[in-house]
């Protein structure tokens, strides 16, 4: 089968289409003919050697989410049949014609969505739900500050927060304001010209927000804590701005009853990942079938053979929503 075979680390040009063996089906696997795969920032780290040559459980091939058609299944699989349309999170292997996925990490594709739209859901919406709904316990009437709101997880988080009935503050570049407002943000803060902590203080009369969802890390840490209300929760989902060292006055955490929680799907145990998928599926999956419900945000699509261009698009930070690779026959030459 055709796949992106990463033989050496480096710039986007190292992503080359090659012939590789088809995956072997394990007892709990679905074998999927991949129609579309999501591109994630973790893929950039993979390409440049940040993980070494990893096997995240399913494959050493790049790619952490996909959508396609089941073409075979293992003996222990329940709930899925050959011919089903599925989407889900994989431990590598999505940049390929075929991929295997533990059936407990798979979800049916909502009837109203095509494969490209479906591939834009699993990683970002599951991560957003886990961070904001499960860990931060966001409720109707709460307020939330979502950083990098035009990105994949950020755009999903804005939608879920809006659908929950929360007041949504979001940071994004000013030229992306209209798109983020369309997703459901009440106030969009241009992080290039505005101090988000000052905007939050002004808009909340100094109270702060109940939840902060952050992907940036050290450069935002102090202002994130300052932006939290009494009992507020900071959920650290990424460190795009650098891990670094942070300092905090412990009395602030103590007397303001703050909580700081980190979450990364990749380092979770298999059973924890299965639970994350099921929590998202039970709470939100049917909402993608409603006319006024949730919608995956697709920025652009690239043929699998143009994976390098897809990575360049992500590196440019110009995207709003997900970048998707497609595996139509014409895309595999």
C-alpha cells in the first residue's frame, strides 16, 4: 500500500510517498481503508525528530486520526462491521491507504458528514471535550478563556463551550476574528495587539473566568492565573510557546482555590484513551447530525502525495481549523 514513509527527520520535504506493508489485524483491531486523515502539530514534532522513531501502539507511520471504511476486523471486535464508516484516533498509521485502529478508539461517522469532515473531528474534539468538559467541568453560565481559538483544538473548544451555554472569550489573530466569532465566541481578543488578561479583567469587572484552556505555556502562565476567578481551573493542553520554568505564588493557588491540570492524550494509558473516546461519543456525537449543531472546521485539503505542503500550511499558522490529507486513488501517485 501507499503511505508516507519517514526515513529521515527534517523539513517538510522529507515526507515522501512510498510502498509499505499492509497492517496486520490484531484481535481488537478494525482495518480501515483510509479516505482522509487529519494533520496535527504532533505530526510536525514527529517529522522533526521530537519523538525519535515512535510506535504509538498502532504503527511507526505518521498520523494520529483518520476516517474511512472498515474492510476487516479482529475476532474480539464488537459493535462494528465490515463496510461501516468510521473515524477515530490511532497510535500512528493514518498517513496511509490502510490503517488499523483499536475498535474502542473508533466512532461511527455521522450520516450528514463526508470523510473529510469526519477526519477533522476525533483528535481535536475529543481533546477539547476532555480538557474543558471532563477536567474543567464547564457548565452552562460559566465563562471560559480559550487560547489559539482558530486552531484545531481551539476551534472545537469554542464550539463545545458555546453549545454548553458558557460565555466564551477567545484569543486569535485579528484577521481571524470573524471566523472565531462565527464558531460561537462572545469576545475575540487579538493577542498581537491586546493583553488578554486586561481584556478579561475589564469584561468581567475584575472577577475573572471560571476556566482557561491554554496551548501556549510559559509565556501565558502568569496572566492565565491572573485571569481566573475564585475556584478557577487552568487546563494546560499544550506548550506551543515553550515549556520552560514558571513561578507562582502558592498563596494565590491556596486562597483563591485555583486548580492547574495538565492533559495530553498521547501519554494516557489505553484504557484512559478508550474512556475519553466514549465520553465524547456519548455527549456530543449525535450533535453533528443536527442542522444547527456542531460542525468540524476544515481549513484545507491536500492529497496524501502533498503531505509536505500540508505540513507547510500548518507551520505557516495561517490555518483556521483542520488541515486534512485525502486518499482518493488520484492522490496516491
